[in-house]
C-alpha cells in the first residue's frame, strides 16, 4: 500500500498583485507559464506515487493559468498519484479569471471543490486593496461554478479592510449567506511587512479599522454564520455539516503532505522540505537537477511551536498532553506548565490535568498564546 499524503500544487501567477498580499505570487510574468507548467510536470513525475486523500491547487491565482496548461496538470496529477475514490480535489479561483467552460473542464478531471477568493462584495473596498474584480464578477463566477455542477464551494472574505465599517461587513455577510456556499473562510486582514498596503498605511493614504472595530467585525461574522447553521471549526473557517475542508484539516493535524511548485513546502516521511519562491530559479533547478527542494532543519522548540500553531487552529478539538507528547516526544505539560497556567489565568485557554483548549477569547488572540508559549 503506498504512503498516504495530501498533495498541494502551487500556481504563482496572478493577473494583478493585491496590495495586502505577501504570498509567493507574481503578476506580469505570463511568459513563464508554459515553462513553469513543464517544470511542475517534471516534479510530479519525480515524486513518489502517493495515495492522496486530498489535492489542492492554490496560488497565486490558479484560475489565471490558461485552460490547456491546467488540463495538462490535472491529467498529470490523475495519472501519477493514487487518488482516493472520495478524494477532495480543490482549485482556487478568483472572480473574473475563469468561466463556466473552465469549471466544466476541471470537473471532467476530478476537481470537485472550488475556493473562490471574493474578499468583499463591496466595490469601494475591493478597489482599496487592489483586487482585479468587482462585485458583479464575484456573483457571476459563483453562478458559473454552480451551473457547471459544483456543489462544494468555499467563499473567502476578509474583514478589517481599509475604509471598512461594521455595516460594510454585515452587508458582505448578508450577501455571502444569500449565495449559500458550503464553506466560508472569513479572515482578519493582517498588515504584512513590506506589502504595498503597509506602505500606504504608513504614509496615511489609507486607514484601517481600529482593534475594537475589527474585533466587532469578527464577532459579527461568526454570529451571522452560526445563526445560519455553519459550524465554526477553525479560527477563520466555517462549514455546513460535513463540508469542512479536509485538505487544510490535514495540515492542522500535522498529517503528511507533499508540496509541488515554487514556494511549496512538504512534510513527508518526517522531513520538512521547501522549494524556492523565485519562479525562474525553480524552473532552472527542475531543468538542470530534476529537483528543487531543500530540507528544513529545526530544533525541538521550533517544531513544538510550529505544531501548536497549526493544531490550535482547530478550535473545537481539545489538545491532550499525551497527543503532543506522542507527536513531538516532549513532556509538554511539564515543560510549558508556567505559560499554560498564565494563559488560563488570562482567560485564553481552559486547562485540565490532561488537556487544554482555546476559550472564546483565545480564538481571537491565538498570536498571544503562541507568543507566550514561545518564551519558554
């Protein structure tokens, strides 16, 4: 029986670069699409023939890749890996970059889930963050996906956007719920260092909602989704029963995954590997060496914090001290007793003799928890 692992393919191309984005994605390099796809095909050919419960094609904007190149990649994945009968196969799509014909082609090649990066249905807010679509594009893309037969859609929204009000967020939630996706990802905007948005804020060209306003937005989003019957299963993710994202859940539980393409990471056979983010460097390495990955070596503390950063995102699951000990070979409760006690006193976690879990406050302030644990 082949080893089981989730598969991730990275598509680094975008029609335009959003002001808030620090992902390894790039606009204006369309001439590299064909050689990149060829390099990615080589990396697939060189990979072990794994059994894949999930496949996820992310970016960047995968839906910006021309249809013939995407179809070639899909057939390569299907032909190389052992996809489970009930595989969850997701592609990310941005509004205005794919049509019903694209979606039908993907469905013919085993894709059964879409993650659509709407971010907001408010044209003013979309313009503030440099998105390349408008609200009509978003609705049309979702309608095209439904017409093509997709019955598992995830819609992404972001709150805390420049110029956004609580009223704006509530209107976005009403629109989202009117479209009734099976899954919703609602993220708080993070002002990433070095992004155009950070520079715009520093110069006073745009302003962000303050911490209290942003907290209210997060609470309003969670409340609206809960009232509509969506389960809040991860810090930023909500799903109708049985529609939780299996691929991302595998990450959060520390299960093996194989990442392919520029900037992709892997956790396979107990080793952590990474490919270079530079697209041309990735292509050159695949052409000259047939491999682009290097091993990432970390110490015990870094591995522990990395594991907790992922595992704590699953907010409805207790973390047993035995689980952490078995996974990381560390006496977690003994080593972290002081910060755990402090976090319980601050109302961030609830602690028992054998486990702990996030409180409602901890869900909103996960970074504070990780920072406290990192001090040990």
